[in-house]
C-alpha cells in the first residue's frame, strides 16, 4: 500500500561558595566544568537545602499527572530546560503545561519516558485518549523515520507479527501509523485494533483511501479556518488534501496552530516533527480520532 506522501556525573571536586568566574561563568559554566552534581550542591548551599530534580522528565511528568505539590525551585538534571511544576488538585492534569514540559526536554529524556511503561500507562489513564495520544506524539518528536507500508516496521510488527517496534530513530512507519503508535503507547488502542485496521483497509480496492476513511476522514468534516473560528482541539486528527479522492497526509493537532507530523515535508526531515498547521499545503479538515 502506498500513500500519497513524498518521499555519570561524578565530579571529584565541588567548588565552595559561588562558581568561579573564568572560561565559563554561572550555573551553566559550573555544570559544564564540574558536572550536574556540582550544580546541585552549589544551589543547595546558596539557597539552603534546595532539593534538586535528579530523575529528569519522567518524575516531572509523574508530578504533573498526579498533582503532587512541589513548592521549591527545581534544577533540571541536564539543564536543557526547566521542568514545570503544576499546582493542581490531585488527579487533575493540565495538558498545556504537560506539553510545554515535553517540548523543553531532550530526545534522551523523552525516550526514557517512552520506555517507562508505568508512566506511559499513567498518561493514558489520567488523560482522555486524544490528549494522551497528543502527549505521546510530542514525546516521539525527533524519533521514528517516515516510510510507507507495507515495507515498514510498523506494518511488519502489527500486521505480520514480525520484528519489534522500539521508539527509536530507526523505526519506520508512515504518518497515520505514527499517530496510531502514539495511541498504542498510552493504551488508547490495542495491537488487535491496529491489526483489524489493516485487515479492513487491505480488503478495499484502494487501501490508502480506506485507511483514511477508517481514521474518520470523509465528506462533511469541518475545514480549518482560523478567522471563522473553525480550529481543531488538541489531539484531533488533521487531514491534508491537495486533490484526488482522499487526503495525502494526516497529523495530530497540538494547539496554538501547531501539529505533530511524521513526513519528509516541509523541511526534508523524515522524523516526527512539530510544524505550523499551515506549513503543509492543501485543504485542511479535522475531527476527533476514532478511539
């Protein structure tokens, strides 16, 4: 089936008092020259026993999803960005802040979350399915590689029962498969759901058109028009049609005019990427995912 897309931080000497000025200054200089533990100790001395985040994105997300209250400054383990802490009632998660947290994290941190089965399950049980799928899609940014079925890893794994399917830069799948994979990672869809999806699509004379129909694309969907207030909600599927009988691409809406997409367009990047909704041409329609 062919879619219409194109082609150990263990410093031996921790400085006392303020970081020494020199080649590197401030906390970033201290981190680069003496390691993350040095930053942790210096901050604790400077502010008086300030706890330091040592477990990265996984614990930060756990805090946001469970509503655990943290009322102290947090130093992120690898200093790639600040882990945002929500002050929310237990059991209520704020999607926008979770997505900002994920965006600020490195690929390594996000991969650690994707490999953390308990945390991915927590995401799936705390958030509604389309929100959980959006979070998983954001976690996949920079991973996977675009390739169409039936010769890619996703199809071989789910439809043929061959190989494995890690969240890695080398794992291949196409646009709609990356969204279903995100849904699968948070338990919004099962392996059997995906198998049945392909069994149904492959019985159609036009499997690609059937796949888009199974995702819910069809006549009567609202057309994106920001001026008219026709805007998707976070986690909705966004379809792009540039002519022909069916869309050529599907992405997932992330809010604020952005989508997460697996394709080689618009920048020649074959990995999961976040782009503006209008970065791709065509008529744009949208709807809730069918799960």
